[in-house]
C-alpha cells in the first residue's frame, strides 16, 4: 500500500491487539444473536398470519365465480397445477395464457364428485359451481385458519409493531447514555419474548384489538435495543475493529429475518402456528440469561477481562472505556435543520424502509394468495432474498471502501453509487414483478434480486451520517431511524387497503408500482442533496465561545516536529511529502481543546489531531 492511499480518518494504530477471543468478541457474538432473535420475533408473524387467518378472507365469499375466476389477473393455473386438485367449488376456464380451463365433463355417481378436463379448447361452462352453491366461491384451502381478519386488518396488525418502535427510538438513546446499554438491551428483548409467548392466547382471547396491543407493546420494548446497542459498541469496540465487529452485530438483523421466515413455515407445518411464538420467545429468554452474566456496560466494569485486552481498549477509546461518558456537545440544531445533506439522509432512510417493510410484511401473503405456494415453500422462498441481502450488504460496502482507499472515487460518489444499487436496483426489480404475471420463476427471481439489492444501502444512506457529522452521528441516527420507522406501520397498512379482500394481480401490481416509485424518488433526492464531506456544523459547539465553526484550527507547521511524526511505528501512513501536509486539530465531543506538540500527539492527550495531505491522499487521525 502506498502512502497516498489512505481515506479520511484512517486511524493510526499500534499493533498491541491481544490475541484470541476476547470479551469484546463475546459482546459482538451475543449482539449478533440478540438482533437475530429480535428480528425473528418481529417478522415471524408475517408467516404465521398466513396460517392464522381463514383462507376465505382472501376471496370475497359472496363474489360470483364468473366475476373473479375469469378475470385475467387471478393466477388459477398456479393454484391448480401446484395443488394437483380442483378447488372444491370452482369451475375454472382459461381466459388467457396464464389460466387453465377446468370444467366438469361427467359425474361419478358413486362418489358424487365431478370429473374434470384440462385443456385449451374447452368452453366456459354455462352453470358455475356445484348445485346448491349458486356459483359463489368459498374457501379453496382445506387447512383453514381460525381468525376472520380482512387484508386491511392483517396489514394493520403487521404494522402495529412499529407504532411502539417509533416512540422509544430517541428515549432509548437517552437510556443507553444514562444507564449503559446492557440492561436496556437485555430487558427490552426479555419483555419482547414474554409478549411473543402470550401472543397465541391473547389473539384467541381478545382477537384483533388484543393482538394489535401486544404488537405495540413489543415495539415499545424493542425500540430501545438499537440505540442502546450502539452505546455498548461505542464503549467496547476499538476504532480499528469497529467496522468488522459492528458489521457482525448488525448482520444479525438480516440473518434473523431469513431464519425466521424459513423456520416458521416448517414449525407451522409440523407443530402449528402458536409454536412459532413459543420457540422464538423461549430462545430469547435463554439468550437473556447468557447476556446477563457475560456482558457488562464497559470494559472497566468487567470482572474477568484480561488486563491486556482492557489496556488495549482503554488506549483506543477515550471517554468511554472507563464507563463514564464525557459531557456531550450540544448539537447546533438550527444549522442541522438547514443542512441539505442531513435531509438527504432523512428522505433516503424514509423511502428505503418503505420498500423494505412492504416486502417483508407482504411477501408471504403474495406467495400464498397469488403464486399459491404452500406454507413450507412460502417460508423458504420468502427467506431466500434476505440471505442474499446479507451477502450483498457485506460485499457492496467493502467494494466501496476499496474504491475510496484506492482513490478511484470520492466518498460522496461511493455513497451515491451504493445507494443507487440499493434503491433503484430494488425499484427496477419490483416493476418487473408488477408485470411478471403468474410466472413463478420470473417473479421469485425478481423479488430475490430486488430485496438483495437493498443491501447496497449499507454503503450508502445508512453510513452517510458518519461522513457528514461524526460528532453527532448517534443522536442524529435516532432522528433518521425514527423517520425510517414510519413506513414500518404505514406501508403494510396502505398495502392492506389496496389489496383488501381482493388479492388480484391488478391490486398487487399497484402495490409494487407505488413502492418502486417511492424508492426511485427517495434515491433521486439523495443523489441531488447528499454529500460525502464533513459538514462545517459538525465542529460547531453552542456551549463554547471558542468553538470551531467553518474551518478547523490549523496548526502552524513550525509548531510540529515532523521527525516525530515520521518516526511513528507505522511507516506507510506518512503523507506523500512534507510540503504537502498540514496539521489540523479536530475536537471530539467532550474532550478538552488544547494545542500540543508532535510528541503529545503520540500520547493521545486532550484534542484529536489529524494530518491532511493536500496533494489528495486524504486524512490521517492522530490521537
């Protein structure tokens, strides 16, 4: 690696990292499991509700056969071919290439059942339905559910979790700051688990209103986990390990979603839908016991941490490793509100999660009512895109970092590129799904590609706050994540209203087109308004008179002993040449500001300094 290949804020690190698995790794692994279980409990209802609700609610029971079975947007071919049986009361015809003709050609006097003919030449029967049915459609699924909820009510149930989740985002950040992250995360998931276990009994006892209340309470408990986990990671994970270990923790979200969708189908098939909630809730309670005994708020509180690991973390993290958080700087809210890059992130997260939550909540229903997959196939195919998202989310940001490090592209360009892959890629795939009709292979492929593409946002809008405002990334994340939570309850509700009791291709097509349009618009705003540069207000502090505003303090070159800089034990961090560098001082939240000598830089006192290579090599942190 040449000395000109460092991107902004590549930290200078001394290779004192302790060998083997440390306590910080235990935290990361349990954090991964925490989010896997959290997202399993959040989205297992998307599969379970397919088995919970009466199938007759997917087709209006009083709608005549000739009004729906001969429409061009009902995938009856998939229903007939997949089940290898004729729906009990339906006589089906082929209206176009997507439908099969099914008419009775004779009657078996012994059994009282009609014999059926399949083909392209048969004609629409004159008499629809068996005698006594008056040609009206009834349930076509012998494994009927027990709840009589409409599509709109189902969408409301699925989205109600996010009403509570939205409320506790910002308070969760305050709790993590005040009490540490261990117990808020642990108790939040423990309460969510208890509510999951009582969900079946609550639904049977109180119906629609009761299960909505349980979901809201689960959202309230789960909403504190993300900001409080962020607090724990800030206190435990050194900067030079933050990328890989933080990625490991948050990868639990995609993994948990996929695992839930896969396992739920098989659990429902063999044990029944209530066990989906019993198993995930019970597993979370077991996790809580491990979390309680193995995790601590900070390294200095841990009674069994190795002294080498403790020193390593404390040397790398100032203000957090001792368990005390330095006094936070007051955000310049007026400047933030007037900042276009900040609003680019707000709109980007809002529109990105609309598409994500629409698909997460509604995909299992689409698999059943349109493509007619059984519950096991439904869960497997619904999970596949999330495994792909996990892979894309780990790959695309890594490629973006490579482009920045090699100076093939600027930070802002990479953020826009990754975000475009995530949002416009998924929008294009959803438009394809809207017009794929009843072709199962094409539809499943496009859905998988569309959901997998959303992994690109991990290198786009979701990381952009760290680029523009590292000093306020935590509190601003609470705001932008709150905006991103709104589609969690709004998107399924809108989809439910559109599809309400009539899951035709025309209605699903409208859902997919609206979702694609929102994703396209959100990324367009991100392309126009976003930035990869640190914003001037990031170094503004309303609590200090001598705060740094538009420019960081520049230390005169004569104040720095360059020989001490070049004598640092990492030789490849040196800028291209002495005449191309200038030393700047950046104050981080709560740290005292004072100028120091080159020797002091190595000791890590007070302010945080970095070197800017004006020839274009970027910035290098010195503590």
